C-alpha cells in the first residue's frame, strides 16, 4: 500500500433475491439494472447453484440479445452454448464464456447433465453506444488458460479479466482490450488470510461472497451478500475464521442512458422498439 492511497470501503449492501429465468431455471439475482448507477457498466449478476436437476434442467432455450456482453462462469457442471452463427461451445467446471451480443445474437444455453451440481454465475456488462451495433462474437475460455495467482497466506486469485500485480510481476487475464476495462477475479481467502489489491480509481467496484465469510476494511460480509464499494485505489480483503470465497468485479463506467427491455439493452426507447421489430422480422442479426 502506497502512502496516500485510499482504501475502498463498503458503500452499500445488496442481497440477492430468488427468481427464475429461461425455461424455469432457479437462480439468485444478485443485482439487476436500475438498482444503482454505482454499478455502471455492470447490468446484472445471476448466481445459479443446485444439486437438484429439476432446478436447472430446462435451461435457456433459444433467445435473442442486443447491446451488451454476457460473461458465464461455470464453477461446477456442464452447459452447452449454440448460436445463430453456427458456434457451439461446451462450458465445464472452471470454464468461462465471454459473449458480445453487439447488434444481435440468438443463442441457447442448455445443461448437458441430468444429475449433480450445476453452479456458476452470469454477468451482464453494458456496451457504449458506439459499440452496441458491432458484429456479435463470443469466446470460450477453458479453465486451463485462466491464470491463478498465489499470494501469501495461501490466497489464490483466478484472473478472468484485468490485471494483478505481485512482487514477481504482473499477471493479466485472457480477456482484455475492452472499453469498459473490466476486472473479474475469483478470490479464495483461507481463514484469517489477508491481502490488499490495487483497483483502478476510475472504476466502479463490487464484491460478492459465495462461500464462507470475509471482511473488507474490517466490515464483515457473509455468504450470499454483495457490496458496492466506495471510491479508492485499493481494497483490503480478509477471510474470517473459516475463510471465504468471493467475486471481485470492477469496470470503467460508461455514463450513458440505459434503457432495457428483457434481452435488449440500448440507450433510448426508440432503439428498444427497433430491436424488437428487428427480432420479430428476422433482421436482428443481419
């Protein structure tokens, strides 16, 4: 920690709510668009976790998107993606898919298992107006190419996006070069382990605890609770007596109007109406 650096503290807590999506998949919506501009450029974070196939087996049949990006991170299980471009990808434990809907994509996300635990997250990240109509694309990122940084005290940081600097140098995640400059870390904190990580002062930041419990600048966060962080250049994380695991997300805010209608995220109501018309007429992806 350099002299004069501000430590980020918990600004506001967010408690997810149970809901269903797709063809009836049970999940927890950690946050959704409209809850706070403090989360810009992030629009939504869903957590899914169940051993009961009835909670997830129906999956997410073919559906459209326009105007944003989705990041699917599988902790446990097997999901298959197919889209109108002819792409097919299998997401297994530890894998990530980063999909840019751009001007339009029609895809499905279907479980490839009939028993066992299905667990993971889907994050929606907004695109600036200048990029909302760019061609759709996606990238499957296998777990084996996602770097894991090991820090003092047994702490591990899985670097999906962004950069982490250690005493031996910098490590970058496989995703970069995006205008929102996202940071996406999966951090495992053993009992009482403590670390201080830099975060860009320009970014909004959010933490979600999905195992155990942690503390941020001395304030406790338990499993299933998220926190919007105040401004600063660093964040100090500590595992409680049993340790904890969390997502640390940060992104450069876009600062533009956001109008969302289901799977479409644009800047104006007129653009949403156009997206609906394009989808209904078969021109969404053209």
